[in-house]
């Protein structure tokens, strides 16, 4: 074979091998990224997911009985996506208050579940008692809900006997330092529904009508004597300063006997219980004990009227003459 042809054949073989190597490398390279299309606005960054908005809600941590005083252990705070109507965000507003009915565990506590009205303003051992008042006994209608008053008692005068008005008339301090819960239409929990709040809170605002009753917070063991005083005499309210905490010392005076005596077979421990407010209120009071009158001394002896001796009636005899009757003494 011609040497020239051999050289050309070898050269072609080398070229073919080189082209194969180049083709293999091209085929094994990764595909290039797609071209970026230029826009007038920058590429928007990926937005993070928005957090879910929640609200703190006070819930019952356990079953709570109606009337029980609420403590911090009765509640837990739970995050809810919604806030229920009249719900509480903090348990601080509920401490010391009372529920109107039983609340199961896991139930949100709302305003409607709480006891409301004048009963919530009573302390333990107190009762709300209404008494009649007028412009004179009510300190010229200047008494306001929330004030502190002393209740004085004047017993009705007796009409029997010449000197009974002096010996039987009495006036004394009956109940000191009582809180006024309501006076007329005004009360410590605000004005009645349908009235202006400004009138209820403004002391200088004119009242629509004169007050005829006042509601006082009275210790349970003193309710009976107040009721007796209302029925048997006249009460007078005396305003006192809220800074004045003076009280009469009851240990200086005789102990009043209750209306119902304790049983004779009571043990010493049971006799001590007779002084409890509930038992004392049940035993009751008598008017003579409340007034301090000694019935043995004040009871008037009946006056025995001596019959005046009538003049002797003269004796006579009936004489009939001509059909006429005539009494002739003899």
C-alpha cells in the first residue's frame, strides 16, 4: 500500500477516536440551568408562615361547687384562638368571689357565672336587714350607700300611770358601726336598672323620691334585737366617720338571756356552742332583755278601788189611793 495512504488512514483513525472522546465528555456533562428571565421587579422572597393569634382564657382547673370562695388553685390559663364573651383573661379578678352554680373542670369562667347583687357585699356572719326610715331618722336623707352609721333606739312611751312617761321612756345605742348597703333606690352595687349612673353616683344630685327604707349589714346575732326595736320603738341613724373604729365594751354590761334556754342535759362543750352566732340568733331575744327593763320592778301593781259606802236607802211602803200609787217612808 502506498505509504501516503497508510498515513492518511492512521490520521483518520486518530481523529475519529478524538471525536469520540469529545462526544463522550459532552454527553456526560449536567444540563445547564434554565436561563433567568430578567424582570423589572426583584424576585419576591419566600414569606414565613404567619403566627396564630391566641387569647388567654381563665378556665376551671377542677370542679367548683356553687357558693364556694374562689382561690387561685381553682383556675388555669388556656390559650384559645377566640375570646369567649364575658370571659376573664386573668384569675386575679376572680379571687375571693363566689359562683352562682356548679362549674365543671375545663369550663371557661364568665361574668354571668359569678354571684352578683348586694349579697356579694356581705361579710361572713352578716345579714342584710331593711328598716324603715324617714327624713328625720335618716339624718335628713344624707345617708348614702357605703356609709357607716350607728343605730339608736328609743322605746315607745307608755300611757298608763301618771309618771310612766318618765320611767318607761328610754333611748340608747342599739347597734354601732353598721354598713349601709342601700338607702332608698340607691345601693352600693350602683343605681337600679333604667336610671342614670350619674344620678346614682353624684351625692349632690336631687333624688327622685324620698327614701322610706334603708338596708344595713347586721351581724347575725344582733338581727333579732333590731327587729324587736323596729316593732317596739323608733330607730335613729347617726352618721359616723369611717375613721372612727370605737365600739362599746359589752363585757362591762350584764349578759342578756336568750328567749330559748339551752337544754339542761347539755355538756360543757355544748353549752359553749350556745354562744355561737347561729345558735344565738335561733334562741331569739325578748323585748324586756333588749330594753333592759326589770319586769319585777316596772310592773305596776293593780290599783284596788275601794267601794264608797252608799247612803242607806230609806224604807218605804207603797200606798194606793183612788187608783194612785205613792211611796210613803216609815
